[in-house]
């Protein structure tokens, strides 16, 4: 998985295989299909001027069909 990720990012360069494996195995990183803290990040991006419009709800940030029932 680490090599696939490196290859998808343009190949070796910024991350070595060992660094990517360590990052993927980091217990403090949670991998999930449920959006988490997306609204918090989007509001922050608006506050610092990275995005023009402040989102009012999480569905504004995703394509139709994404399960947002438990997302935030």
C-alpha cells in the first residue's frame, strides 16, 4: 500500500518507502470512509481566506451519494 501511494504521488521524492510505511502504521492516524471534522476544517479555511464562501452544512462539501449520516 505504501508503494502504491508513493507511485500515485509521482514516485519517489518527498517520502521514502520506510517513511510512508511508518506514516500509514501511525496509530494516531485514523482511516475511515466517514467524513470527520470536515466542517471544522472548511470553516477554518474560510476564516483564513482559502475559500470564499463559508459552508453552512456538510452536504455542501460533498458530491451527492456520499453517506454523511455520521459525518461532521
